[in-house]
């Protein structure tokens, strides 16, 4: 059952990543933490590694369609590497319950932002 759930989560996360450019972490982390019983920190770390092939394939496909701005992607990528280093230091230092609540707040903020943008159009 666990293998089937992991495959399904990967499939759904991949579809969302291909459609919207997001989805991996939003789908993977809650499922890994709640569905598979990983700690919040382990779920986030596992999600980061699982997103690598999804991001690589999605980026390659979008690049072929001419949808990638390489200069912007490079700058965002460099900033992300610096940010992830800082984020890992903070995540490891925080208690599990604080990290879980912060992730929940992030999900709520992302959802609110999407709703706000959708209502504007």
C-alpha cells in the first residue's frame, strides 16, 4: 500500500508541476508527513530531493516550447541556492511543531494569494 501511495503522490505532484510550475512540495510534504508518518523535517527534505527530477523534466519540456527565460531562471536559481542553505539551518533549529505550523501558514498564504489573484481577473 505504501509503494502505491508514493507512486500516486509522485504522479499527482508531477501533473501539478507540469501544469502550474508548482505542486511538488505542496502535494509531497503533507502526504509524506500525514500519510506516511514522516516528521515534518524529513518530509520537507524528502520532498526537496523528489522535486529534482520533476523540475528537471518540466524545465526541459518548457524550454523546448520556448517558455523559459534563462536569465531570470539563472538569477532565481542562484538566489534559491542561497535561500535553501539559510532555510535548512532554520528548519533544523526549529522544534517539529513550530516547523509544521509555519508550513501550514505558508500553505494558507499561498492559497489566499491564488484566490486573491483569481478574483482580480
